[in-house]
């Protein structure tokens, strides 16, 4: 596990974009696992800037988003489909047929649909680089506390805390979805590399629990301790409750010297 401490959210986004861009340059056919929310916005801005200034090429890349609200159509401005088109896809040369986002409008047999999403990930050769945010309650994707650590893509009921956090994107009085389709913890753990981004003091407790606490379904991000290639990129505020800052800095310095390909 690598823990990269950055000054602020801007630096978090820039570092994450650097890693995504280097994955795309090394392998133009990279399969990217993408996240929504306020945290990755800076990363997407930087990727768009790199596309425009250096020609960073998305034309052979494939993407799979983590989750989507149940009941929201792609043209709903609060949907994650809309978010992704607005904040990344419409600005870069990704092919529409290579974009995958769970369908929030499915009804009926959720399991069949979710299995087909998992199958599409396998058919693409698996996710090379998975981007994650983290919830105040330690969730990754919408894998709320007590999610099975072996869970796969499925319908998930959201906690009250998450519904309240999501409310900021909805108009006052508008109904906030209570359920989502989300990749599972087991799905996320199969990605070849994972980057988790966090900024702001509201994430300090969940970051400390995820990195330095016990592995527990009560903080689903802690399951990443089982992943062989995970990098946490956090700003000062989100990293404020970590106990081993000096060690993380030494690991980074020596990794840059001895195994720079990991960075
Ligand atoms: P945020 O959401 O980036 O908007 O804080 C993160 C999450 O809930 O996973």
C-alpha cells in the first residue's frame, strides 16, 4: 500500500491524473474504472487539459463506472451518466461504445443485469486502473457499511448518512434516490491497480480507519488492505488522523529511488 500525502485537493487531482495518463500512455487500451462525486473532479479537469494540450488519447480506452442511482435516466442531471458526460466524456475522444455505466433504469431482474455488467468487465479483460473516492462512512462505490467483502455488482440500499450527503446535488425538496446499482467490493478488489482519492476534513476518520484500522465490513474501504497494488492519494485535511506520516513519506522516497514504476 502506498500513501501519498498532498497539500490540497488540487494536488490530489493532479497526481491522480498523472497516474491515469501514464497508464493510458503505457497501454492505450487501458480499462479504467471511474468514479463520480466531488473528489475526482480535479482529476477529470486535469485529464481534459492533458487531452487538449498533449493529445492524451482516450480513443482505445474502455471505461466502467462504479455505480449509478436506481431510478435515474441517463439524461437526468443528477445521474452519474450525466455527470460523466459533463465532466469528462464530452471533452475527450473516448468512444461512446467503450463507455459502461450501470443502468439506473432497469426494473425486474436486477441480478441478471448486474451479472451482465460483471461479464462485460471480464470480456474487456478486467479493470487495469480503478479510481475510487471514499464516503464519510468509509464506503467505496456504494458499498455501504456491512456490505459483504466478497460482494459483486448488485442493487444496494443506501444508508441515511449517504442519502444526506448526496442531497447536496439535488434541488431542495427533490427526492434523493434510496438505492443504487454498484460494483461490489469483490469486483473492485479484482482491478489490477486501485487509486483512492480523498480530500477535506470530513474524510479524515474514514481514511485513518481504511488505512490503519482493522479490515472490517463496517468500513468497506479497509478491504483495500487485501489489494496488492493500492495507492491512497490524500490531502493534508483528509490525512490528518493518520499516525504514520513519516513512514509514508520514507516509503515514497525509497520507492521513487528503488522501484519508480510503482509510482
Ligand atoms: P464525494 O463522494 O467525492 O462527493 O465526497 C465520495 C463517495 O461517497 O464515495
